């Protein structure tokens, strides 16, 4: 999915693996600011690639974000941009925003000063506070890594056609997914179905959007109560019965 070059929304969430979404943001900023059609070689493109460009503020952390980490956002937005000016705040690993940090950004994200925009980068859409998600345009660049997207369980829940329970149970019997891997698969499924929800909304397919929304809720509830050691097969069987009922 292409990032919007016209009518840029106040806030975007890009979902995908770290390398892909970083590359997408670099390319996006170059398309917006380079006067030579995103040449990748001019000083503007090089500064963007080095995260040194004046119109882009990058935020990163190895731990959870603190309120102090966000001070630069509020100090920067205190200044009015020139007419037609743009400035982007790119927040890496946005799933590491604490509830306090997310809440402090709500008003700013919903109605940023003219010309200011937010781009949240994450591989785990479900870990971002719903109040932030509801204020953003969500774009899934790469739903998940190849290892997850080709996983048999992911495939079972990503399809819109029902798989007979007996066939699913055969797949489940052959599966040796660790409890931690289950979280990655569910995260990927939430991103997958959120992309379907966004597409259905864009195409005014209300019933499909409502179904996708219900499926997302099922996965979010499953994520809140992940499988305990030794209960993985019961977890997936119960989840599939609920999911299958919605198809």
C-alpha cells in the first residue's frame, strides 16, 4: 500500500518488520521533500537517510518511552511553521509507548498544529493504545515476517473461507508452536485483519468491515489471555471455533 503524498493525515501507524517500515519512511520523506523525484543522492535525500533532516524528528528507545522522551515534540510544536511547511515526528517502536506517554499525545495526535504530522512505527499494532490507534490511519506495509506468514496456524486464521474443524485439528496435532510464538502469530493476525478492515472501509463494504472488526476483537481478547504452558492446543482449538463462527 502506498503512503499518501497528498492530503497527508495528521497521524499514520505503519505496521511491519523494522527494516521494511524504516525503509518505507525514508522513501516517503524523500518523495515529499526531494526536488529531484526522490533521487536518493542529493543532500536532502542523504540527510533524510541519516535521520538528520531538519523537517523530521526521530524518536527511539530501547526501553519504554518516558514523558521526558516526548518533550521534544511539545517544544518543537510550540513554533509555527512557515506557510506550506511540514514537519514529521517519527516514533520508532511505538508499541513501547506507556499509557501515560500515549495519553499525553492524544490531543496532539488528533489535532496537531498546522503542518505537523506523526508517524508511528511498530511490528505489534495490538500493543498500541486503542485511543492512539483510533486517531491514526493504519497502513500495513508487511503484515509479518515470512516465518510467521507461512506458518500453518497463521494461514488457517488469515483465510476468509472456513476450514473444516477436522482439517484444522490435523494441522494442530502436527504443530509444535511455543507459547511465545503464539503471541507473534496473533499479533500478525490482528495486523492482517486490520488491513482487511481498512480496505473494506475504503471500498464501503460495510458488512466485510464489521466482520473484520469482530474478528480483530476475538484476537485481541485472545492476546489478553495467551496460552499457558501445556495448554496451547486447547487455546488454538477454542480460538478457531470462535473465529470460524464469524466467517
